[in-house]
């Protein structure tokens, strides 16, 4: 996640407070000096840093905190609350027009991921909100821009409106909105042209487009990796177009996180969505409280639960639980569980949402994201009978499976050991719930 380094450095700064029974104003100010350096190092806008440090210091040097029995926790609580306030307090959803279609105009510079994230956003509303969006190809300048939109549109199951050979962007947008009304599309996402930098020609076209179709939302797509440049771009677009919000991409990259902490304060406009990976499903509503929790190393359990609910089929989960209890759980079922975990983003992304899990510790432990693919290859190299009856797997069968999956016999043995551990653990838990006590739903330990 984008805030790995920031989270670790803030945790180190607060460690000094935890060993103290009581705090003095000098203690607080010393820690806040370190916090100031950490934030500046994370490329947070200097005005934002000054305002943030001032607000936290004022609250943290109050009598209520200094005389508290748990002063360190109180200071961290204040930091958490001020981080949330800095990023916008509450998540900001898209406004929906009273009379469809809801027109959303997507703007940004080249390379920000605008086209892909326009499709991701349309896919999100189709999947989670049961909307019928339409993508409109309004970038007539970049070679293959229309083809790219069609490819990603197909990937998320959203149709694309385009007019090959027409260079009148305003007319294309107007026709797209009319097409949506006639064909029952309740949302239209306009994928507009980007530029290498903010220029008057681009802005004039976007102003004319805004005037012609009157979008209810104008979302600026910015690349979190560009740090302060992202904030400056947001400010420029906001001054000229009065944007309604920001979509911040590449939040999964090795970025210092300063843009996410600065953009709301500098522009007054909220971050509404964040791109969290390269897959077409890797886009989330931005929740300031959850992000603040991640920054402070407290995890993000709510997002984890939401991802699990979206990924796991309740009926299948109940069937799986029944199989586990009846000891009919086989390698086919094990593979299904692993594939569902893969859909949730893999081990590292899941672990990053867990309270107290340190990303650098994960790297030290060499969490192997390829392990899921390797398990899939091993199990699919087995015959249907072998998957249903793992006890049949003797030495010669294991050698054949290893050769067929491009792995080693040791990998096959390791997989079988993991499978047996799950089965054994399930039986133990099943036994513990006997005797009239209510049995809770079992969850696999990975």
C-alpha cells in the first residue's frame, strides 16, 4: 500500500511516547517535530504539514491529555482524528442525477490511468450498484484510445459509445448522452482526452464539453506516484473546471503518500475513489477513516470484510462448511478456497488490512504471492479421482503431478501437508463445538 513507509516512520515516532507514564508539553512538541519531518519526507504539502502539526499539538498539549493515564494512546487518537479531518472526514460518493442518465466527466493528464480507471469506475457501479452505465469515447487524439476503452469496457462488461472518424468531441458526448437515454443506460462516463501537461487548448475543450453536457460530476484522475505534482495538477484543473472530486490511481505503488494527504486541503475537493492495483476490479471508494487507520498501522478490517463479502458466495460457503463438518472436504474444495483468496487481492493485500501487520515484516517473511498460482497448477495436474481422494497420491503419482505442473515433488508434499492441516484443524474445531453449544461458521486459516 502507498503508506507503508509513512506508517512505519510514524510508528517509530510514537514509540517514544509509549514508554512514558506522563507527558510534558516538551515531549509532545519533540514528537510532533519528528512527525513534521516524516510528513515532509512523504511529500505532503508544506501548508498541510503546518496546519496538521499545529492542530495536533494544540489538542495534545491540553490538560486532558497530559494528565491522562494513557497519554500516548490519547495523542495517537488525536493524530488519527486529525488525519481523518485532513482527508475529508467522510467518504464522498458520486451524486446521482434525479433524471437519468447521470453524466460523469473524467479528466486528467496522460499517463494518469484515466481511461482504465474510467472503465473500472463504470464496472464498480454496474457490479455493486446495479447500474447500467455507458462509456463514451471522447478522446479522439491519442492513437488507439478508442480501442483501449473498448478493451477495458469489455473487461468490466460495460458497453462503449464511439464515433469513428468524428473529431467533434462535444458532439460525440451529446450523442452519447442521447444514446444512453434511448437505450436505458442510467450513467454515462465520458473518457476525455489527456495531455502531457495542463494547457489552454485542453482546458478550453473541456470547458466546452462541460457546458454542453452539464455533467453532475467532474472527476480528476491523478497518479499518486507523482506526489506534489499530483496536487498541483488537481489545483489547476479545479481552478479551471471546478472539479467535484478526485480519483487517485496507483495507490498500491511505492509512493510516499503525500498526494492523498494534501489534495483535499489544497483543493477543497474530496478524493472519492482510489485505484489499488492493475486488475479491472482494483478500485475502491475512498474512506478517510479507514485510510487514517492504515497509516497508523491499525489495519482496515471493514474493507477486508467488504472484499470478502463481494468475493465469497454465501451459498457456496455454507456448502463448504457442511463438507468440512462431514469430512468430505477434498482438494477441489481446497482449490476453490485458494482461488477466492486470490480474487481478494492475494496474501499481501489481505494482510495489509489486518491490525498490527507490518508490510516490511511480510517482505522479511518472504510471503510468496506466486504460491497461489503454484497450488492451482499442482491441483489441476491431478486427475479428478486424485483430487477427490488425496490418499491415493503415492510417490509415482506425485512425481507425475510435479512434472505436469512444472514444480517439485517437495511442492506437492507441502501442498498436501497444508491440506491435511486444514482438515485436522477443522475436525478439532468441530469436536470442540459439540455438547449443545451453537456452532459458528468455520473459516479456513489462510
